[in-house]
C-alpha cells in the first residue's frame, strides 16, 4: 500500500516524460526559453516550499541564498577562471554557512517575526552588494563571459539549458516527494501544526527546522548559479530581490503549500504569461499581470486557503468517496 | 573650529533624522494600532501610504490643491480605504491561521503596487510647492521647512491620537479590545465595528503622513515597500501594539538612518537599521515597550 | 527502585512558587492519580517531568536515570515518558493515521513500520475506522483518544495523562476507563491528573493530592477521600459518598 503511487504521482511522471521528449519536436527558441524559466521558477518555488509549505516557516527572503549562490560562482568564474561546476559547490557551501549563522537564529523566532527577519536579511545583502563595488561591481552588475563549453556550463543552444533545468526540477520534485513520505516529512508537518505537541512526541524541532532550512537554502543557492549561467548577467536588484522572494511565496501559495506539485503548478500558471507580457514590452501590461496575481492570492487565501492542488484533491476525493482512499493510500501522505 | 564643524554636522544629522523620524512614527502608529487591535500584521501598510501620496499628487495635478490643504480630503478618503480593506479582506479571514492572514496582505500589497504601475507607470512623481525647497536657519543648522512642518503635524497628530485613546469612550474601548479581546467582547464591546474603526483610523493616519511626505519625497509604485519595511522596523523596535513604542521607535530609526547616511555610507543607511532590526528580533523580540501581548495570535509564543 | 521517583520537586515562575517540595513514586505497572483544586500545580508537575520546564529544585529519576536537567521534551519522550495535553492538540491538517505515525516514528525511521505501529495503536483505541479522516474533524471524545494513541505510539514505559476525561459525558468516561486499564496491562505505568472522581476512584491504586503546589496527602483512594484536609481543600462532603 505504501509502495503504490498516487494518481498525481503518475500524472507527474507522465508530464516529465513528455517534457523530456519535447525538444525533439519543439524547436522555437522562444518556447524553450519560456520553459527553461518555468523550470527555474518551479524549482525555486519547490525548494522554498520545503521550508515554507512543509515546515511552515514562511521565509520572504529566499533571494538571499539565490544571490549568494549566483555571486559566488560568478565571481569565482570571472575573477579566478574557476568552472561554475565547481563554483556552485563553493556557492552552496557559503549559503549553508550563511543559513547556519544568520537564518538559523532567526528561525527560532516564530511565525511572522521570522518572515520579517528574512526580509531584512535580503535587504541588507542587496544594499551591501550595491555598496561593495570592489567586490561586486555594485549596481553595474557582473557579466558572465560567453565561453561555450561543457566545462563552463555555457552552451550556444537552448537545449542543454533546457535539460539541465528540467533535470534539476525533476530532482527537486523527487526530493520533496521523498521527504514527504519519510520521517522527516511527517515531523516537519507535525511541527508546522503544533511545535510543542510535536516535541513531546519525540520530535527534535530545532534539528528538523535546521534540516529543512539547509535543504531549502542550498537548493536555492544552486539555482542562483544556474540562473547566472543562463542569463549571463547578474546585478543586486535582480538576484537579491525582495520581489523574487515574494514571487516564490506567491507561486507556492497559489499552487498549494501542502503538496508536492503545487509550486510547479503555480510556476506553470504564472511564469509563461509574465514572460509573454514582458516580451510585448508594456510595463503597464506587466503591472496588470501581477495585479491579477495579487488579487488571485487574496482570493485563494479567502476561498482556498490550502491552494489549488490540495483543494482540488479534496474535491476529487469527495467525489470518489472512500473507495479511492482505501484502495490507494489509506490516508498516508502522497 | 574643526570641532565646531564636527559638532555642527552631528547636530544637523540628528535634527534631520528626528524630523524624518516624526513621520516614520506617524506611519508606524497606524500599523502598530492595527496589530494591537485587529491582531494582523498588514504587509500592505506601505502601499496604503503610496495610495495617499498618489492621491495627494493627483489632487494637486487636477485641482491645484496644496498638499497641506489636500490632506483634509486625503485623510478621510484613506479612512474609507482602510474600512474597505478591513471589511473586504481582513474580515473574511479573521479565523484563519496567522500565516494565511499575512499572505492575504501580501497579495494586497502586490495588487496595489501593480495597480499603481498600471495607472501611473513607474515614473517618479512629486509635488512642487512654493515651500518645497524652503529652508529655515536656526542656530547654524539648516532645517527644511516642509520637513519641519511634517514633523510638528505628525507629533501633534500622534499626541492627539494618544489623548483620543486615553480620554474618549471609543478610545478606551479600542484599548480594551487590544488588551483582551474576549473580555472586551463579553463586556458588550462591538468587536467587529471596532476592528473596522481601528483599520480606518490607522489608514487615515497614514493618509496624513502621505500628504505630508509628498512635498519632500517622490512617489512611485514601489515607494510603499521601503516605507512599509521601515514602519515594520519601527513597530518591532517599539514593541508590537505599543503606541508610545511606535513614537519613540520612529524617532530612533530616523536618527539612526540619518547618522548612518552621514558617517557610514549613504548607500548603507537603511542597511544599518535593518541590521538593528535583526538584532532586536533576535535579542528582544518584544521591543522596547512591548509586553508580548497578543503575540500568540500572530503566531509567536 | 520505582519506575519514576520524584523528590523535592520545586518550581518558581518569577516570584510565584508553583510547585513546592513535591515527592512521590510511580511503580512499574501502577496507576497513580494526582488530584487537587485548580492552580494546585498539577500540570506544572507534568511539565517538569516531561522536560518542558527545568525545575528550580528537586530531582526526577526515571528508570534509575536522573532526567531532571534535560529540559528537552523530545529527549524525555525518547527515554520512555509519553504525555497528553489537557487541551487536546491534534495535528489538524494531517489524517488520524498520520498523527499517530508521528508518535510511532519515535521508535523507527521506516515508513511501513511506523504505519504498522500506528494502525495497531489505533485499533487498540477503537479509532481505526477513522484512520483516513483529517484529525481536525473528530469529535472531542475521539480527539482525546487520538491524543492518547499518539503518545502510546511512542512506546512509553510511563504515560502522563492530563485530564483525559475532561469534556466527556458519563458514557464516554465509562468507555475510557477500561482502555486505561488495558494500557496498564500492556506494560505501561500511568500517572493521571483527573477531576472526574468516579474515574479516579475506579482506576488509581494510589492518589497524590496537591494543594497550592504542595503535597497535601498521599495514599490509597479510600484513605485520601476520608482525609479531612483533602475534603476541606478539594473534595467537599458530597464526593465521599459518591
């Protein structure tokens, strides 16, 4: 019974298969670019969700890790010629140290205080990055030189980036799925519901919070490197971006916090439309786009507090009655 | 001579900081009161300030109204906006967990920022008045007149508000509600109506702040993010729900910002008080005056 | 040597003394009760034993090990003490089965094993028909049983029950009493706080009476209910004849 996969897991596998084969059929650079961005944002949102949805710690400062990852690998590449494949490891290590030193004390604060602290952390990093011109070139930003080659994580065509980001997304989704169906996942969800009640059941809340934080932060930092290598340009305002942090929250809440595919769905709904509008060029249209997302977020909170996927799942279960529950998962986390 | 100049610079920085801090206090008082009474952390508070600033600018653009006159229209309008936000968004989710309430206000913040972007584009707007650049010289210090006016109005309004809370029946009801919601409800206090009033008043105060700021600042769609964040820093420093705390906290942050800008680096002036903010959160989350009241409902224990 | 030895337990909150020089034992297969008026310090004693607070003075020895200074509830749980809360705290978003599995994971890290343990415990407490239901939708009686099931899944040697009968009607109380006896028979000692005297008289072999943080009396149910000081402080004349 625990071995069987749920319907949504099968759907995800089918979707992954389609996506893996897609570049054989679709050649449009624009389409591939859009999908790459969807994969990036979906991975970012899914990584955020490990801490935010699963563990219930709502960080609005995840861009801190994104930026540290991006700047570390890029600086090592530009200044010392170190390959980003190695550079991202350094970035990830730095993110881990940062998360331990700064975010971890903050996460001992409950709820909104942690959220506020995380915002302040990102804002400090952004301003420091702007100010410390000798290191980061400040607001001018850093340009990644175009040196194509597998060893530099730079390619001419879109396809390699497509597969890289898709594989990462599949990896993050699989990791989330694995966590949910393990002791770690159960403990995180229990802590999210009631930390003290979890503690008397043997859950070391500090250890598991730290675990969720490190996993989430490290993944985000790694994605910072990928972003830098794809966009060829980073600057404080785009990587240490409060807006990006908030967008990750938006994606996950709309899609569904307490689910594996929720953040992916959120990204799939939001990102393509946004990119399309950005291509059309109007600032005002982009404003309309995000205005709608803001309104959707409000409506989701009022009507569907669990987000789209868990709500749909519950409707589906109610339609099918207990037959579905006893046949498949018997109440065990999917 | 050099020592005099150094002291002069210091005094100038402190005074400038206090003047701006007064406005920070006014913005923060609204935020902390909404928290104290309605027990919600309103992430869109900065955006409410932005609306007020745009509104003042529009009144100036269309009707030629001076901001100090327009405030008489802006404040009541913002009161109504606050009421609308409370009834439309906050009320339906009063029973939700604290984190979801925050997401709703985050959604509101996103919506409002982008609404401004749609309507007014990203351009920076301000109102140039005859006194925008006026400066008074007092004791060797140059003090910007509109900032001085803003400071006095802010402090006077804050003081008036404190009196309202202390002396009037409604004010006492609000304080009772902030102290113990269940007891207040049992004593017949109309909780929902007071929530609406609190939100309206808090937003009205922010409306005044917006009108006071537009002669000396620019408004643009994301101006709310910066001021909103600063308001949170002030509120946490002063203590969530504490109005004296918001007053004192605003002045402190204003001075810290000003001194950081002069003695450390202009690009880092906000970074310094954000760092201070983080330190306060880690070391004394209840702030200077906070008693930890109501923190359970907002998700703290 | 008893399973649990509490000696001179004292705890202050600021200037207020909540618990003062409390001493008692709980044996391997015993059911020991704690009664007393509200504010007597009963739940504080539980919090001190289960590691939520560290006592200002005194010792708590469990299975020969001094656990006084641990101060971490999860470690105390791992050592074999489970507890329930007076106001039940189910993990509302998770199903009943998942709730109990959280407890079961204290003894194993395997999903399948935790599930098996959880199902067994649910069956024991007559909750298996509700396994797939979200915990937030249970009745109060069911939630109480879920609370016990969760703690039981951690395979404790000592179970602290904090007013498990509160809020139950007499029929529900009558259902829970044999369950508690069965828990004891399965090898778990029980320390229970209770106001429902009928249940206490039926279950407890010994009773500790707390008043204003101090032990007022200790003994068998019959001894304690006849003790004049206990009657004055807590019971009132009627209960003796109940």
